[in-house]
C-alpha cells in the first residue's frame, strides 16, 4: 500500500498531526482565552453637570440676562466644558457605551465652537452659528433614536434637540424673540441634565437606583446578575477584531 504525502495510506491524519484540525485548534484557543474586565466609574454625571452649568451660562447670555459685553467672559466659561466633555467621552468609550461617548464628544465640539465664536467674534457669527446649531439638532435627534434604553438620557436629548433647533433658527433669522425661546429651552435642558446627573451619581454611589432614570432592557445593569451583564461580551466592540 503506497504512502501518501502526509503519511502511510490508511492512517488518520489527525492521529499523525493532532494540531491540524482547525475545529480542535479553535476549542483549544477558547479554553486558553481569558477576558479581563476593569470596572470604571460612570463618567456621565460629570458630563451632564457640565451640560447643565454651561447651558445656564449660555442661555443667560442669549436671553439678555448677561450684557453683550460679557461675550468674552462667556467664552472663557464655556471653553473648559470642551476639555471636560472630551475626557468624559474618552471614559465613556472605555466603558463601552458608544451612545454616551458620541453624545459627550458631540457636546464637546459644540462647546469648542461656541467658545471660539464668542471669544474671537468673527463676522457673520449669528448666521454661521445658527446653521451649525440646526445641523447639530438633527444629529441629536438621531442619537435620541439609540438612547431609548436610558429614558433619563433620552429626556436630555429630547429637550436638547429643540433647544439647538430654535437657537439655530434664531441665529439664521436674527429674531431675538425666537432667541429668547431658545434660551428658555436652554434653562429647561439644564434642569433635566442636572436631575439626570444627580440620579446617576446616586445610582453609582449606592449601587442601586435611588432616583428614577428609566433604565429598560440592556441598560438595567444595576438589576441584572453578572452572567447577564457578560453575555456575548466576546462579540462586542473592543473584543472582536473588527468594529
């Protein structure tokens, strides 16, 4: 009986080469792989408190509570919000929450743009900022569609979208009355963001929901067991090779 290139004829190749079976090799890899998790504190209270505080400052200027001469001072107050929310966005990515990270990074970009416009006061400021705010409002609505599992965060977005839209329309049209409506919505946004940040901070420090945040489905992390939270972790972004 003739020999084959892989061994004597009739011999089982797996017996001669036990590591040649891809399925068996895959099983061996699975038994060797370990996933190490590094729990992080939620960065969302910091991000939402920043949204609340800076919304009050910008809305006060927009409504006329602060004089026009305070424009540079407003820019100096708004700029740190950009830095803080970039950091919050990075930690949200590390916490594997793409929606929260996208939201925080987007708010960071808006604070940087507003701070730059308030500080340098270029020509056609209202019109350019207005177009940006209208576009940003549409983007916030798109994020809202992915945030249904966190109703408190969804409430922030639900108020933020019309706030940016109305302020954008006021900038494009130059209508001060519409601008004051946008400022009122900004104060409302600050209140909703403040409550959500407070509720999430209580939830983080107590390890359970103290104030209602409306978590449903996979967002109910504080009420599910460890096995439920780790289900399908190997298929999630940051573990698999392709995002």
